C-alpha cells in the first residue's frame, strides 16, 4: 500500500513526474520506521529526524507532522504486522534547474513492506571502505550513491556491510548502520554529529547499555582500535543489533558473537517489546 501526495493506492499504481527533483537531482530526504506487531517503534523520533532533515536541506514540510503520523498509522493498519514504513519527501517536480524553483509542491510518499528479523545466529562480516561522503551525514538524504558503491564493494569482497573509514583512520559508521566496539567491557561509538547519522536504534542501544550498567564512551575511534576490539557490532532500523565478527577477513576477538553484544541485543529486544507490544 502506498500513500502519494494525499491519496492511498496499491504501490504499483504510484506515478511520479520525470521532472521530480528527487529523480533528477537526488533532492530529497527519507526515513525508515520499524513496525513490530502492528506498532511503529519510536515513530515520534523518526518524524523528528525527518523534520530535521527537511530543515537541513530547506524543503518545506509537505504536511503537518500529525498528518504524517496519521498516514503511517493508516499504512500500518492496512499492511503486515511486522514491517518497515518508508517515507520520502522530495522538493517536487519542476523544469530542471539547479537553483530551487520559486513555487513548487513537495512530493511526499510513504509505503509499507513486510520485514523479517535476522536469525539469531546471523553475524556480519565487515569490509572497510573509504569515507568519501559529504560532511552532513546527519541529514538522511536520498543522495546515497557513495553508500551504494561502498555496500557493493563490501558485498563483492565477501562481506555483509561496509565500514566507512576516514583519511585519518577514524571509523565513522556503516553504509546503512552505526558502529560500536567493546573493549574491556566498555562500549565505544562515534559521537552524534555531522559525520554520522544518529540512528534511532543507536540511541535506544545507548539507553539499554546504561540500564545494563555497561560503561559508554562516545568518541571517535580508529580502525586499529576496531581490529583489536573484544567485540564489535552494528545497529540499524532493520539490522537491530547485529554482531560483527570479522573486519577485512580478520576475526574480531575470538571471531564469535560476544557476550556483551548478546546481552545488549536481548535488552534492546526487551525495550522493543515494552514499547511496541507491552
């Protein structure tokens, strides 16, 4: 089911102008919300981030936030119980010109698709890739070509996810996930800011780490530290908490899912159950 500019329809009936600036320029933003048993997880936080992205690229909000939330709930009502909601807003359709058109209506679409949780035994193998993205990664824009190329390089290198590394050797995040390492019982992750996307799942994991008494350091860390970590994991809306057991073919720690990672994953799932099912 698709919502497009005020109307609900089957997704295959959706049509957008060839002059839409999202299609021609990547001039738009998006959000992905996880749905558990018919309840969106932290929808308010996702919509807040959507607004921050819209403000950051100067696209007008297509509809009041309350209306967007209503659309999400209606799509969930019509869709599968365990799903993702995809939201996208572009600047709209206009004759092609780099400068912003003077009078244009944003294109707003949203749809739901079924999502299944990864099996518990699944772990990621990471492949490092140069972080050549722009310096405003905190905005969730649809300009994802560097991420796509990095993900493809990781897949062709036998990995599941790419790990972005800047020129100074600092690890920023994954191509579609946030990165965490564990060393001597401490959880270390890159701080929020313009160099990473501050994931909703990332924030939830930091909350459950505090509840579990796991010390947290939010600071940049080097690839050399990541290679020597006791444990490593990635977080994301669809990946949740995913153990990462290899980096560039070399094992992290003992090359198996680590105990702290598994404890945090269990605590995260309990938080989801409490907020969405309980």
